[in-house]
């Protein structure tokens, strides 16, 4: 994954949140503050291009909503 892929994902995530009037829950840098793993990379691998709301870490399962 390139830096451009990461930025594109985060941009789509922010735009989707604005369009749906949803909070932007995920860490702004794309790394989980609890386990330190790359959430963006995992989301892309799982088929999310940034247009599905990310509310928690796919690795450690911690919620970003609380």
C-alpha cells in the first residue's frame, strides 16, 4: 500500500462521514491508538475503499465510538 492509497482512503472516509452526517471515528492517521496496527491497510485488504464507516479496530476489536 502506498502513501497515496492511505491518503485516498482517509479522504473518502472523511467525505463519506460528511455526506452522511456521521462522526469520523477512526484515528486520523489510520493507526489504532490501542494496538498500533495499520487500520487502513486492513480495511483495504478486507474490501473497504473508505466508503464504509470504520468504528473500531479490525485487529484488537477496540471501539473508537466510546
